[in-house]
């Protein structure tokens, strides 16, 4: 059996980002933005956030301050947008949900205020 290996580090120049789940002019479209923070409240500068829903998917890398964002619409036929978090030190991706009309969604990886993560 091979031991588990952590996710990352990622090489931003090799990953395709897709900040626009829907075109900018789509009626009802909005930005969801947030930060990825570690257990000490420090920014995670090299995480990858992926969102998916029937209308499409998004992927973005966090910047030096842990900021991320996707331009999307409220999902049809579902009440949430699914989110995957990939970051160094994780053995597998973390999965959570955004419930529109939320437009700010900070992701706290552990500790006080930890984001709710789901088994998949």
C-alpha cells in the first residue's frame, strides 16, 4: 500500500482558471467572493477553489491574501452551489456548499469558525 500524499503545492501557471461560470451580462448574475484561511486565521495563498452547478463550473486560485471569486447565478433546480477546496497539507479535497444569495463566503479550514465540510 502506498502512503497518502498531501495535495499541492499547485503551480498556478499550469492551471486553467474559470472565474466566469456564466458570462458577465447574464441576467441575475453576481460575484461570490471570499478568503481561504487556515486555523490560525492566516491567509492560504496557494489554494484552489472549484465550484460546480448545473449552469457550469468555476475554478480560481487564491491570491497572496487568500482571496478568491467566481461570477455565477443562483442555481436552478438546486438550492446550493457545490464547492471543492484543494490546498497544501490536505490529504483529500474538502467539500462544502454555498447557499445563494450569499455573495461573501470565507472558507476556514480548521479551528474556531471552521467551515462545514461534507463527506462525499
